[in-house]
C-alpha cells in the first residue's frame, strides 16, 4: 500500500468498528478527496458519515468540535495544511481547551487530517509545514507519519484518542519515500518494507518515536519526509548515525530522544518548516536541558529558510542532501 | 431526572446531505434551471434603496435573447465597436487559456487554470469599470488583465516563472500581480481578497478619491468567513465596492449545493446585509456589463456596495490537477442552458449586421497566432520545466524590506551550499 491507501484503510476500518466515526471535508465525499485519501468511503459508509463540506475551514473545525461534544468522532480533512489558518481559532481556542475549561464535561475527540510539506511545486499556499504553530498551543496533539505502515497505525490511534489530534500527512511521500534528489526517478512504496501494510486493524501508540536506523556516531531527530532524506544522506556519507523518527511531536517521546543522544553524544535536528521558532528550537532546548553534559558538539539544526515557500526556487529552499550533508560534516568535524 | 424513554414518540431527526442532479454516466437535463426571458428584469434607479429591489437577487438579469437580440431595460446600448472589442478580448482569453493549458500538459510549467465558459464574467466587467479602479480577483479572472490590454508575454513569463517573471518565480503560475493594471496580487487562500477590497474602497472614500474597488470569488468560496466579514464592513461603511460571486456551479468536485445553493441564491446573500444584490446571466456579456456599470455608478455616487452573482458554468476542469469526469456528467457543459458567452455575443453582432462568421474565424486564427507569438517570446526568457531562472539569492528578497541578520545568515548558508554542491538543484532540461 502507499501512504494514501494506508490512510484510507485506517479510516475505513475505524468507520466499520465505530459508528460514531465520521469523515468530512472539502471534496472528500463522492470524489474521495483531491489526493484520493477518502476514495470509496462514502459509497461504503453512506452520505451522512462521509460528506463534503462548504469551503470554510473555520466552519469545518467548529462543526467538528460540536459533533465531538455530542459524542461523535469526526475526522475532518483540511485540504492543504496551508488552509488551516482560517480554522486556527476553532482549533486553538476551542478544540484544544474544551476539556480544560469544562473540567472534562465536554471533550473534542477530533482528528484533523491535512497534507503538508513541499516538494511538489505547490508554491506558497500548497507547501507549508505549520506543525510548530500547534505544538506551541497546549491541549492539541500533533502526529506526523513517515511510512504507510505508521500512517495507518497512528491514524487509528489518533481516531481512538479522546483528545483533539492534528494528523499531518507529508504529501511528498504519499506515493513513495523520497531521498531528496528530485531529478532521480521517484521511488514507490511497493518496493519498500514499510509499504507492506496489514489490511486489518492495528495501532501504534501515540507518543512513541521509532529508531529507524541504530547507530553510535550521532543522533538525527526528524519526522515525515525528512526521515527518508536523512536516511539517504547518511547511507551515502557512510556515517553510523542513529535516526530517530519522532512520529508524534506532542506528546513527545523524550525517553527515546534522551537515551539516544546520551549514547551518541551528538544531535542533529532536521525539519522542513522554517527555522525561527520551529519545532527544532524546542527539540534543541530539550536536548540541551537533558543531555548537555553528554554532548560532544553543538546541536545542529537543519531546516527550511525563514521565507515563504518559493515556487520556482523550492529546491533551494528545501533542506535537501547538501544542507544535511554540510551539517553532518560540521557536527562530526572533531569526532 | 429524565425518564427512561423521554422522547420515544418523536420522529427521529434526519440530516440532509446535498447531492448534485447528475453524476458521471447520467444523462443531463437542465430543464429545472429557471431561466427567465431576456429583458424581463426591471432596472432600478441607481439611487434607489437596496431594500426596494430585493426581487433582483432572485431572478436573472438578461439582455441577449435566444435570437441574438439585445432587449429590455438593462441593454447597455453599447456601440458595435465596443462590443467587437469585448468579443475579441473574450476570444483572446480563450486562445490564451488553450495555449497555456497545453503548455502545462507539455511539462513547460507546473500548473494552469482555465476560465472556459465564463469568459464574459471578467472581460465584460473590465470594460464597464474604469482602468483606475482596483480589482481584487480570484484565480479565474485573467480576463481582467486581457481586457485591460495587458501584455500576454508578461503573463506568460509569470506562468513560466522565468527570468522576466515580474514576481521572481515566487508565486504559483497564474497568481499574477499587476498593480499598474489595477490587478491586486492573487492569493491561493480563498476569499482573503474580499475584505481587502473593502479596505481599499474604504480608504479611497476616506481620502475623498473617486476610484472604486471590485472583487471576485467563486460560489464555493462564499462559505469562507472572510466573505461575510467583507459584507458586514461594506454594508456598515457603505464602501464603494462591487462584490462579484462567480457561480460556475462547481467548486472542484463540490456542486453549488455545498455552498448553500439549494436554499437560496448567492445574490440573496446581499439581502441580509442590506446590500444591493443582482443576479445576472453570466454568459451574457451585455448583462454582465450592464450590471457592473450600474453597480459602479451606485458606488461612485455613494450608494454603497453591490453584490452581483454571475450565473455561469465552468466548462473545463477546476485546474490542470483535476479531472471533472470523476465527479460530474460529461454532458453538462454542452447542456448548460445559458450557452457559450462568446457565441452569444458573436451572434448578437451578426444579428445587427456588425460581424460575420468569416471575420470571426479569421479573428480566431489571428488570435491563435498572436498567442503563439507571445509564447515564443516568453519562452525566450525560459520555462519552468528547464530549471531555475532566478538568481538563487533572490529567494530572500521581499520577506522584509531590508534583510535582517538571520536572513543574511541563511542566504550565505544557501550560497555556501551551492558551492558545496556543484549546483545539484540545476534541474535538467
Ligand atoms: C482557504 C482555502 N481553502 C481551500 C482551498 C482549496 N481550494 C482551491 S480552489 C477550491 C474551490 C473553490 O471553488 P469556487 O469558490 O466555487 O471557485 P471556482 O474554482 O469554481 O472558480 C478549493 C476548495 C484554498 N485554495 N483555500
């Protein structure tokens, strides 16, 4: 399965198991979503459980919060993460705080799915990585898978979870892993172990990172598309790096991070989002708070630049093999 | 305490989920679409109160009848010369779209969006506005630039993100910005231009200027909160602005019912705000012209905003990324009861003896050549498919007026990367 099919399967299974799970969003019904993630769900589960919505993201999330308060488990889709901003108030001031402010009388068991990230020539409004905005806001969980297998297991866990969860889907790797070289032929999940996805139910606990590659020389913290780019760079450079795929940013798997950095003594953080106040800053602070006396080199942060996503220059913006490779050299300089 | 079965006698509630009339494979019959006769709608005085002509938000202002005659009180009585120019602009827009669509299919650029079937909406409005008025378009009003005589080569440069792209390759193709031609920078985020147009119009009024603003969005986009904020501000301050809602029946795969069309019209959105509302045959260039001219006069005489719904049909896919065959009947574009806007204006000009089929065919040929020549010219400046055309460091231009330290640092980092890489991002031809 590719990642889209895995995501589709997760929703399908959850709708079968739980009549309270409903799917909604722009174009998700008959058409099955602009990325086809909801294909076939309406035909199978009916129009009152899988339906198109008006084009108002603030409405979509606000309505989902109300449905959640009734007792449903809405899985709204925001067509591109770049369009989540009109829904910010409903997500941040409402969904994220409902449990807290009502002392648990009302909750928001909603799972907001949204494709994010660049590398598809989407320009400024189809490429952004806004995860850092939400990790900054208390009360909302943030999940980012990097493989079809994880996507399915994590999405099932997110839908079962009683808190509001953002599920950001790295659209660059919907169809296959990406090594950062856009001019090489695209890879396909069918030839990748993580493309083997069980058709039935399984879940992956939120808040647990995964060690993608064990190593001793340094720790690389990454998520989404960047996990694959890092793995390719590391393989090419022949460095014995430990690559940790965070999988969920909130809650964060601090034990795995801490153990890995203490073991390797070096830490590199890679994300596609802009640098300033990005999630990498938080990771960097956590690592230095907890692992400072084990560090043998300054923490390295590799990120997108602090500019909007530029259409034609997107590969200069993207933290690709060169930027990661240079950072690797720097952090390993006196190893 | 509530009893065990407190509501046992009540009927269960049900949820209504709208469904379009036709899906792939269905035969299309638009008999249910209410098309009132041309010339029937009354034309109020532009000084009348909005509440005195609410009926116009529910009918269809039409000028051109089935025989190509211009009839009724909304006939703008344009000179044949102006009508021929409008016809030419619409045909040029169609030729441009056709060519750029193909360029995308040939891998010359990443994306394109056509306005096929709704050419009259932007073109006729452009003719009815003053060149000095500011337009806040959505992504399907390239007809404004074409009608304003803007350079096709300049538009194509933007589409190709090439060395001559005035936007420096920063924007998705078709997201033009041409201040000189009164064309505001297009956003990919729907309907954000609506309150901005109101703000521009309010500023113009506050300064005692005479220029007005006009803005466009699709019917699907009227659901966005920004649309409603704009209406409220415009009504409160009587802003000199024209709101255009292009009801082309489809928003990607969602039919207009998901924006509320089953319950009322989009022009009727105006009623609740106390704004003037007009519903217009959007495939009738003369009706679009007349409505825009009328709304502009209201704005210019401080009668406030007007909301015009253009009832039309999107005859092509949403964009190059979309296949309409997946969600709607193939028969729809041809069965659409309001016809083709270009053909309707052409037929009118022929009916009044000011045009003929031979001249039209010759013009189409000439326009195709003009577009082809422009394309050749633009491609001299490069195409997106052939790699980068902007200096790398320009990536950081325009984030702020002046580059702060952290961007200077990042720019240096990027240039060092280039040196280290031997330019891996130089994409192959
Ligand atoms: C805020 C926001 N949400 C979603 C989208 C994705 N999107 C782009 S166009 C579109 C449909 C718009 O339909 P409509 O307003 O009817 O205009 P049309 O394309 O028919 O001209 C959608 C959902 C977007 N660009 N911005």
